């Protein structure tokens, strides 16, 4: 499909720089194909679902994956930045480097140093390979939990570019850019639909008889990359790693068998469920890397509804929601949201989308 079909104009002031307080006070747009849009609040969610429905959350935890450092090549020194996006070994990460033209295979990078201040920790790496678009494979001098500890010492929370271009990360972001149920470290971007949930909302969902299950997909920085191709067929997705436990797969299959609906919280949960689905729609235990790219025409096999934030124009995520509820439905929903003052992107408001009949 033509990528420009997924374009729209978004006023700058619609981009949220901080989340709603409290989180579950964010607005919620209910989108049912063929029906009128409804302006609600995230706290209304228990009333929008039914006993026996199951919410599926991504419990990945954001790590401080934004690194600043110095590249040394002989006597030449240059300031660089890295955004880690996928771990490939205990001591290796794929990363996007800026400026990419300053990086070559064999370079040594000294992280925790921006050229203007002393080291706040020590974390050195070698550029093992250089790919396209500023992507490199970094081999660190430490491994496993020692590398994890070093990242926490020298790294920063990797705020999305549309927030980072307007302000620096701060102490608030350490909590704001993390779901309350995050537990599996490895993401470099938050599963942002989950940011709206609070212990109070979980209690209300429990009282309404709505179940919750957890899967893990470590969100990569590739989620923010623009689609530069003119046609969706020419776009390459970056892989992300994750897993669906056997007990979760069994619980979801049982819920579906007794008539309950599966509600994916976030596009990451949905992409992982679809990666783990059999042809008949049942879900199996699964682990590995997925680069599934969902565009209109895709036949969904798992979720009946999707809770998600409002996404970038021309992005793979807007393509996914258009596949889920219909392109014209989503174009109308986004026009309504923009006109109605909804807040967009990671710290913005939410939508509850129901699947279009196919």
C-alpha cells in the first residue's frame, strides 16, 4: 500500500510532554467500526468490558538505553550517542548511533563521557559491525549482569524523539516512563498503552471480573523509526525479542473457548500474540524474535479489541491500528481526536479499538 495513505496533519501542541495525573485520568476514545465514536476516560474501562474478558499486558521494563560517549580512533576523538535497541548476546547490543558517519567497525567507544564532564562510570565498547541507517553492533567490555549494572550507571531513559527534542529526561521520567507492572528488563521504549494503568484501576477491573495476563516483548528503538519507503512492501521492520509463557497461552485459549474476549493492551502485546498464534487462532507458548509487520488486509487471529495510544503519521503503528479497525475508521477517529484536543503519543491519551469484521 502507498505510505501516504497513512499520513495526517498533527498540530505540535497535541504532542504530550508529560502524562496525565493520575495516569488513569487520561482520556479514552472508544472506536467501534460502524458506530459513533465515544469520548470517555481510562477509568471507564471496567464498564466497557465484560466479566470473563482478558486484558493482555506487556510486562517489559525500560532500561537506561540512551548512552553518550566519546569515539576514539587513534588521536581523533568525537562525541557520539547510542540508543540500544536489541540485545543479541550477554555482551552485545544492536544500537543506533549518532552521528552515524563518524562510526566505523573497529572504533572504540567510551560511554559515560560527553567530553565536558568527568566519567560517572566506566563502560567501553567496540564497534563490531556497521550496518545501514546508523545501526551498529556493539561489543561491550563487560557482560551479563555486569553490563546491566553499568548501563544503569551511565545510561539515560530513552525518551521518544518527539519528547527528547523538546526537553531533557529527568527524575520524573524514571517513574512516568515505566508501567506499574514492569518486571522483565530489556525494553528501550515503554509499552505506552500500559502507562495508563494504576493499582486503583486494577482493583476496579478485578471487581468487574476482568482477568489480566502478562506476556513480554522487549520494545526496540525501531518502533520510532519513520517509514521512508513510498510503499509498505518496501519497508523493513526491526526485530524485537519476546515470549509467551505456556500458562498464559492456555489461559487465553480457555477464555476464548468460554466466550471471553481478548483485549491487547498495546500494539506490542498484539504483535506478540499474533506471532504466537496458530492458523486456527489458538495461541501457543512462544519465544524468539519477531519482525511481524501488520498492514490493512492482515487477518487477525487473536485479539478482539486493542487499547493503544495515538500514533505518529506514516508510522507502522498507525498502519497496524488501521488494519485492526479499518483505515477510514481510524482516519475519522484521529481527525476527531485532533479536533477534540486529545493528547498524542507516548505520554498522551488512549483509544479502545474494536476489531473490524473481515
